[in-house]
């Protein structure tokens, strides 16, 4: 901002004076004020130089001090991931002192303090805007050589407990952080005894912390079962394998019990058995009509009994494709009962239940999926239609046409004993959606060929989603996939299909997505589907290429900082001894979310390449999105793949994180990492609008207000009309509050990923006069803390007060209006739902039929979904305001800029909330796109 200095930044503090700005300091024009927004200065031509430029030497001659090398040139120590982030060999370190005043100094190669003027900084956070230097993260850069920090000086060449506390909470997104938390980190990761005793974290300690499991990109909460497991079985995605017994291709490949062992150990919850008559009255498993080898049925049941619940306690689906004679069916029954015993779920479904039982109710149970005799069958056997996916594949092999072939169903005799073992997963043939909606029972399961499922997803996406709200759907690979290649599971997850059978023996992108997706929820094999796919009345189209009604888009900011220890691809030719790596960041999800970006290539550096590139992605359905990091070699012959890591969007941890790369076959590549910064916000842009060609403030003319669709049913249309004004008011309240906060952040020189705590910490040096007396104080006696002048103010601080007052005023208005608006939206939703049961009859009375009737029903679900979403957005905005007020209160106490504090209220550590790195739900509009050369 121009008001803060000629270069658009707050003027610096004199490094040799106290933290109180002097007149001389206020007159400087360079920008060195530190705020916790994840930035640092990076010089792109210094990486890999192996030396530090001596202070004052700007000619490029290097000093004798090596940077991060273990006795040999070009061999980085494990902290090289951080050491590459130096600035011309002279690092600026800004730390927060114990009394929250800022001290500035630079560290030269010999550790001495030097002045350093810099007019610009390069972003170190995921936001691609010009920003200031982070006190905590800049200390990483300052601590270039651990040997220089063996002795802790008064210059604070370390992080103390308060510095670390602020870094953990503001940058890493940790909740409920206190100085005790900082001490725990120091005790755990600081190698020096002196640092542990005095509560100081040196470079080596900081490196240990950044490389520890605590800084893994994967949310540790998701390493255990953390989702609601009491929903109906049809509300979960289920980790499934296809023809589990095969370990190579589908036509000539061998069958082996290791296929079951591997799948079950990986958390698979649905395995398949294709059973045929075998020699010596022992059933065997193989794919019929093919040349695959055979394994004995009994040995597979033994393996399943042993490994069924090793990786997960939740139910296992045993998909039984039975082609045996009645004689060998009796043998199958005996093996299943004797070996699996009480693990088999044999309780019949309850007639009064509308949905399947939950995974929690079925813990430790094996559910058999297969054909079942009708309930009125009293004989010891009966006739059912045959399931033969192998015949379908065999027929495919003999024809060239890729069109789906109609295979005449065959009948076979089914043993009643075997039939009675099938309870909750009866295999039935799918005809069409209207027939299923009318006749199918919740315990009946349909299997869809990949080709037919794709057609349903393309032609009838809404019906497919609604079908899967109640019934289980299994999708198996096309018969053309003789090589055991895999379909894209996302194509069917987006339709709500629970069981997408994958060929576990075939690595690659599709299997990476499957493994990555089921990492969440403790790798238990069950993942709760998005709420919009579970709610009885909700609208969602699987093929949407826009924002989802009722779901707030979020913006993912990823900065690929550096890499470490990239190996040469195993299958690569000897074109060069060293890799030329580059990184792809891929987003997988609904069509509106699918995107990818790549970094530049770093030539001849696999040890510690510096990428320093930021990307931004809009995520319209966060609950179904995944992020995949792929590292490739630009200098290759034959094989370019170095490593990858796939993670659900909901499992990302914000802040500075390391990403452990995996090989093509899924093994972890030891010590091979990406170092990244992650931030999640609700708005595109931020920072300085003139640098972005964009204003993130949205005026009323450019706002996108939620609307209600017309049903042509008068009674319902009248109900929905009553909520139009409350929806508009709610949008204005949210937008006004957001705009005020954005303006305040811009005035502080911060980006959209910053929070109000960071804003106040950034402003605090300017709110104190030259005689240490405060120019402004936060009055904490009231619910809404005012910023009160303590004397005459310069123009720039007057603008701060005005902008801050707008934040408080819009926040107050939102909180005071929340209850009334929220209640009116809910009441409209409730009134509309009273018509739901008789919606069809009402539409017919209005003369609607055919396509118009279908459109009316669709519009009704759309409106209900929008009302739910708008109510949630308003509730999120209320929570955001409350969190902002807590941050203001805490920051004012931390910076000693408060008045009217109640007795015993000075601590503030108990009242701190979580860093607001989580997205604030908002609706993105076309006006938020970049419009200039920064696009």
C-alpha cells in the first residue's frame, strides 16, 4: 500500500535500534517488515552454488564457507531442502521477541549481524503475489549452516517458544497451541542440550521438525477411523478388487492366493471368487472360458479367514460367482461354514428397514454377494440366472467390435444352503432406473459393466446418483481389458457408485487414485460419500462443469518449493547420470475440478532441485477431489517416472509440508521428498490488486445471488418466493464482511491466506510511537473490540482505523442478523419439504407430465439443495466472525495493545482458536478470474 512506503510496503525498522520505529526508520523506503504469511526472499540464481556470498560482495565471487555440504561437493545434508532457500548468501532473519516487538538483522557467513536493504521480496507461500518476509519461516533461511548456531546469541538466531508457537498456529494450522506445545516440539526435535534447557529451536532442530511425521502432508487425524461409521452401507465408497485371484492378465495369467493376501492387507473390502467344478470333488477358482490357471477354493477361503480383518474390522464383501454343480456347491457350503463359521452374516434383512445396516453394525462380518433363491422356495435347490463375466470377456476376444454385446442369460441350479448364506447382497440384473426405483429392494445389488456404467453416467447422471443413495452398485472393468488395465474410478465415484472393482495387480495412475483415496479414514476400506450424494432430497449432476449448488468452492494454493534425493527412473536408459526433474500437480475429481499444472525443469539436479513455483486450483466439490504430485525426468530414454503421491483434498495439512514419494508399484522411496507449502482459501487473488490485475472485492452489481427455480406448481412456487429476499440479504452480509476483511488485509500488505491475527501482528510495530507509547489500543471490554486512538494519528493510521471499523461493523451486523435470516431459510426449507411426499400428485394436478413433470421434480431438489447450502454458508460466516473476534482479542493481548481487559484475562492462551487456514465458504464467480498479464 502506498500509504506505508514508497515501495508499497510498511517502512522498515532500524536493525540497530529497538523495535519501536524511530523517525529515521520511518523515512526509509525499503520493505523489511515481517509478517507470518509464509514468505521469504529467494534468489533463483544462487541455488546449488555451494557457497555463501560474503557481505558486501555483490560481484558473484563466493566466500569459502560451504553451504550444507557433508565434506563433499554436491552432496547435500538432509537439511538441503531448506538450505536452498538463501538470498545471495546473506539471509534476513526477522523474529518476534518475547514482548512481541520485532527485531531485524541479517546473518552473514560468519554469523555476524549485518544491515541489508531489500526493496522487493519473492513469495515463499503458495500465493503468487508479492508479500513480506515471514518471521518464522525466514528463520529457516537465516539458519544456513547449523555449525554457526551451536552457540545461541542475543541476536536470536533461533526460534524461542513464542516464535515457534506463532509459527505452529499461524503457518502450520495447529489448533490449541500454547508455549507448552512449543516446548514439547523443542524437547523432541532440538538436538542441543542448551537449546532444550533454554527453550530454543536451532536450524538442526527446525530441520528435524520439518522432516518429522508431524510435518507430513497427510492429516494425522485421517490415519485412524474418523468418519461416521453408523450410516447405511450404501452411503460409503468401498475399496474393491476385481478377479482378486489373478496376479497378471485376464486371459492367460496365473491365479494365486497371494492376490487375496495383498488386497486384504491393503485394506480391500470386496474380493471376488469365480468358482467352478474341480477335480476330486474340490471346487476351483479361475476365470471361465479362459486359459488362466486354477487354485483350490478351500485354500482361498483359508486365506480369507486369516486375513479378512487384518487391515480393517469393517465388513468384507465376498463376491461369489458360482458355476458349480449341486454336488460341488454342497462342498463349497461346507468349506464356508467350517472355515468362516460365525463370521458369515446370515441374519435376514428386516422388512421395516429402508436402508442397509451400517459398517459399524457389521464389524467383523463377511457378507456373501451372489444369487439367491426366492423366499417362497422350499426345495433343497432352485433355478436362478447365471452370472458369467468370463463368458462376456471370452466373447469379446473373438470379435473386433467394441460395441456392447447382448449375452443370453443362462439358468442353473442353486443349492438352498448356499443361497441362505446370501443375505444383504443379493445379485440381481439391472434393467433401468425407473424399474429399480419402483421394485428393487435395498439388499439387492446390481453389477454394471464399465461400458454400460459410463453410458449411464453420461446420459442419466442425476438418476445414477439418486439410485446410489439407497442401493449398492458394483462396477467391473470392461471385458476388453484383457491386459488387466484399470478404469478411472473417479468416473464412477462421481456418480456415487460404491464398489468400483480394480485390478490390484496393475500399477499406474488409476491404481494410484484408488490407493490414495482409501488412505483416508484409517485405510479401513470405507469412505463416507459427500453429503450431497447421501441426502434423500438433494440435487447433484455427476457431469457438472460448474460449481455445485449448495457446496462452496474452495481455492487450493500449492507452492512446490524443492525436492530431495530424486533417483534415476529404474527403466530409464543411460542418457545421463543425473535426472532433470520437473513436477506435475494434478487435481482429480468431478469434471469441473480436473486440472493439472507443471513446474519448470531443473537441469542436472536430483539431489536438491529448487522449483519455487506456485499454482492455484478451484475445487468445486472438495469432498471428492484428490491431489496427485508426480515427479518426472525430462532427460530420459524409455521411462520418465520418478515418483508420485496421491492424497484426498480433505486430508491435506496446511503450511510447510513434506511429500514422501512412492514408486510406480507403490513402495515408499526412502528419503525421496517434495517440500511444499499448502494453503486453502475461499477467494481467488488477494495481496495488492494492482499487482494482480484484480480486485477480490465484489460489488453488488457483480455478485451472484442464489435463485429458486420455478416448478410450475403454484403452491410450491409461492413457498420458494418467500425466501428470495432472505437469501439476498444473507449473501450481502457475507460479502460485505468478506470485502471489509479483504480491504484490511490489503492495507496490511497481506494475501488472502493470512488471518486477522497475522494482520495485527504485522501492524503492531506501527501502532507504537517513538517513546514506546501506544498510538492505538484495542478496547477489549466490549464484545466487539474497537480500535481507539490515544492521540493525534498520521493519515495512514487513520485509514487503518477506518478499515478496521468497517471489519467490526460488518461482523457485528452479520452476527446480529444471523439468527433471524437463518431461521427464515430453514423455515422455508421445512415448509417446502411438507410437499415432498405428494409432489408427484401435485404436479399431475397442475397438468405436468413427461419431461415437464421430471423437470419439476428436479427443480424441487435443486431448490432444497440451494437452501441447505445457503444456510450452511451463513452458519460458516457466523463461525468465521466469531473466530476473527477471538483472533483480534488474542493478538491485542500478545502485542500489549489492549485496554479494558477483565481480571485474569491477560493470558489469552486458553482463548486462542484454530488458525483460519480452512476455507471460508463462498461462491466463486466469473468476475474473480484474473484479467491481466498475471493471469
